[in-house]
C-alpha cells in the first residue's frame, strides 16, 4: 500500500465516534481562536461524554499535533462548510492508528513535520474511544482503477 493509494474520499458519512472527535477538534480550534486555553474545557467535555482517559488522551494528541504543525489546521471546508481535508486527515489517521500506522503517518505528512509521536497518541486515543463505545473505523481503501462507477459520497460536505 502506497500513500498515493490512500483515498480521502469517504463513501459513508462520519460515525458517532468520528463526530465526537470532530466536535472536540472544532471546540479546540474555536477556543484557540478566542485566545482561551482549550485543554481543560475540551477534556471535561470529552470526559462527560466518554471518559477521563479519552479526554486526557485527546488533549495529549492535539498538543502533539500542534507541536508538529507545518501550517495552521484548516477547520471546515471553505467551499461548503463541511469537513475539511485537514480534519479528515486527522480523523482517518486516528482510525488507522491501530491497524495501519504507516498509512496514517502518510496521511499526516502534508500537515505535520513529524507524525510518529502523534500516531502513537492516536493509537491510544483510538483504543480509549473504542472502550468508551465510540469506535473509529479504519477508513482505508485502495483506488480501483478498473471500477468505472466509483461510489459517491452520501453528502456533498465530505470530500
């Protein structure tokens, strides 16, 4: 499997676990934009919905992402208000962390200088979400060049 064969186009909408992760990422970004420290508030929100462990691991994961960013994270798609490519990269890589770490690292390459520490934390976060009842899917598929009718997304906001 090569990084070029990893598709970011989803064929189904986000799962409950992905929506929880997306909400936490967006809350984190909103608090950062407002000049507020996001760690405590986001951890508390996740602890209320999932567990203290998930809240703490999410904070560590986001701190790792921020420490290695090549550029600011794009939140929401500017064209349609849906899930941005950066958000998709983070969610999909977290879902892949337990089964295809190298593929997850390849997805994060355009976003992070060093994705290995982030993927280690993503694996722990993925496991904690699964224990809490919010499993993340391993969204990984190879492009099918022979398929003349590739599946199309259910919603236009997921790229």
